C-alpha cells in the first residue's frame, strides 16, 4: 500500500508540477484526517522521497527530475555505441543555476534563426540587468521587449539579430537588459 501512496504522490507532482497540500493528500490517498497524512509524510521524509524547505513546505528529492546519462554518440562517421548507464543527470541542476531567477519563454519570430533559435522554441532565461558582449539577451529597448545578441563597443550598445533579413536595433532612448538566455529547448 505504501508504494501506491508513493506512486500517487509522484503522479500528482508530474501532473501539477508542484507538491500537493495536506488537504489534497487527504483526497489523493483517501484519508479522513490530516494526522494520517502527516504520519505518511514523515515516512516519505525518512525514506528521502521528500524533504521540507526552510518554511516547512514539502519539496521533492532531486532524483525525481533525473534521467539516465548513457554516454555519447558520434555526430560524424558512424561507429558502434554501447548503451551502458554512465550516470544520471538532473536536468534542473544541469540547466538552472538560480532557480528563483529563472523562467521560460516561447520564441515568437525568426530573427535569431542563425543562432539556432527558431519560432516556437522555448528559451530558458535567467534574470539579469547585465550582459557581456555577444550574449543572447532579453531586453527592453525603447519600451518593447525582444531577444537578440547584446553588443557593446566602447560606450555604444545595440542589439543584433542572428538573421540577415533583420537590422540591428540601436536604442533611441534606452536599452535595459532583463535576462540572459541560458538554454534553448526544441521538441521534435
């Protein structure tokens, strides 16, 4: 029965992308009291399935987001590939440095196509007011937001597209960096 509760908890998390409240766990597990939920949560904590954050909210064990890392594959000439479990990797840990400052955006347009960022892709960005020359950024330029390469030459700053059909954007009044692009996600 314990494994059923564990499966229900994991399924809820995968579906809702958050941990259930104690009231939701009462419904989820068919319990009549929060005390029964608390006892089960204590078992989950002892097993290492969940932990509590600094204010007592339940959070998942990092292994919930882990996927197997099997090795590498040649992108040049074909060769034998042996499938062996090398390790596991947590996608969040790999892509996200500052979770509280990280969010996703869906790309609308093709001005960054030569940077391999296409319409419909998702970009993982980290809030920042600063950027280095040639970083891809989300910027507010004269009241409009866009994603482009940030460019700096001395005191001169501008935004540069990665598509020859678009022109660089030189701010008339201001250019404020709001985030730096950290990763691109594309589903096939």
